[in-house]
C-alpha cells in the first residue's frame, strides 16, 4: 500500500487520533483517512507519510521494517 494524498469536501474522522480532519488534504491509507502526522508506525512511531510503503495488520500500521520483524 502506498499513502496517497486525496481531497474530498466532507468532514471526516482521522483513523489515527479520532479527531475531525479539517485540512483539505490528508492521507488515505489502508482504506482509512489519516492526518499526515497521525500516520505513524505503531512500533517505532516513524512518520509513514514519508515512506514509500506501509503495512496494515490487526488494526495497526507498521513501517516495512517493523512489519517484517513482527510477522
Ligand atoms: Zn489524526
Ligand atoms: Zn516502524
């Protein structure tokens, strides 16, 4: 999966923090909407918006490094 910047007019809720996303631009990853700052690896908390790929398993997101380590 690759994080993608998208833009829609509806108020939406961030899958990371549960707060409303007010910015017109946010990230769509794992089929959910995220603040760019909330899209972090659940293990090392690196910012996945800067990563070429991310991984999603059991409700948690991982960077490639941690996903390969914890599977
Ligand atoms: Zn958020
Ligand atoms: Zn990580």
